[in-house]
C-alpha cells in the first residue's frame, strides 16, 4: 500500500489533486486507516496512470470518469488509442517547434516577395547551364526552341501561388535564390537521389502493407533528409506538407505515383506525412 505522499512522488500528481480525485469519485483510495489516511494499492496506481494519459489529451474529468466506469472499458485498447493520440500531439508540437526555430532564424513563412527580373535570369542561367545535355535537348524539342523553353520557365516565377510556395519552403527570396545558385547537379548525384527516392517509397509501401509504424516514420524522416539535400533546404516540413496536399488534390500525380509504386501509395504517403508532422 502507498500513502498519498508516495503516490504523489511516484506520479508527479499533487497531493491536493489526489484528494480532489477522491472527492469527485474519480480515484478512491483502496482503504482508509483508522486515523483517516488514504492508502492506495498497485491497481489504484495503474488507474491513476491511465487518468494522467487522458488528462494529457485534455479530456475533462467527468468524461474520464464515464469512460473508465463503462463496463465495456478495455484498458489495453484505451492505451493503444492514447498512445496514438499522444504521438499525434507530439508530432504536432514538433512541427510547431520547427516553425518557431525558423522564426528565430529570421524566417517569415507568411511573407510574399516577387523575384526581380535579375534574380530570375540568374537562376535560369544557372539551371540551364547545369542541366544535362539529354534533358535540355528533350525540353528544347518539346517547346520548339531554347528561347521558348526559357520563356516557359520564366512564367513559373510570375505565378504568385508557385512563388509563395517557394518562399514558404526557404523562408525568404534571398535564401531561395542562394539555394538555386548553389545547386550544381550532376548525373551521378541525380541517379543516387532517384535511387534513394525509390527506396523511400518502397519503405512506405512495406509499412502500409505490414502496419509498421516505426518503418513509416523512418521512411518519412529519410524523405525529409532527401528533400533537404535535393533542394538545399534547412527544413523540409513545408515542402513535404505541400507534397502531401498535391497527392490528395491532383489525381494525375496520385495515379502516376500509384502506377510506379503500388495502389494506394500516394494517399498513404500523404497521410504518413501528415501523421509525421501532426497535421491529422
């Protein structure tokens, strides 16, 4: 048997709170001594632990009492549900912490600045100069000439929605320009990145088929690192959340992904990204 003081020391719940739980009937002591002191057994300690989990999820005390007094209450199932909900809460908090970190670095994810013509031309020059001959030839053939292909790329920088997304990923126009100009892709790096990307999606499909939560988290973490390297990002949260949104809103992208990696891959990947960042 444990005293109120011992219960408080073990769980971190204050003595005053334990007394209140007794008063409202949420957690009655196992027995009272002749002197009126409350004593608790191990079952009471387990029940208090479950109450603490419910409170962490901000469930009202009256609702906790109804849940735990229900004759169909399944402790194991309740723990699994609590674990899942608390993981989502943790992921959401991790996402908020990442945003705060960005703000402390001077990143403003809510701003919009148009790229200057000079910025656009510098980025286009760099991109075209470092593009492989094969890919450049394909694009020139597709658009009819190098100038027309360049005009097409320029239009992308005039799309406010697209530019807003880029600024959200990088935090500022200056960082976006710097990231593009520092990027010097080569065929070997591109091949390695493509291979890693395929491996990530295979991991996600394996997690989908087996229900392996740990493997799902590992795959999204790897995808985050890959995108950070590919796009010279400090934080891949915004770009991955945008990817998840595209998977759920654009049928053609989802269909292409499913065709390559398996039925339901796009939807599962989107939900896995949302779970990872606590956005569900």
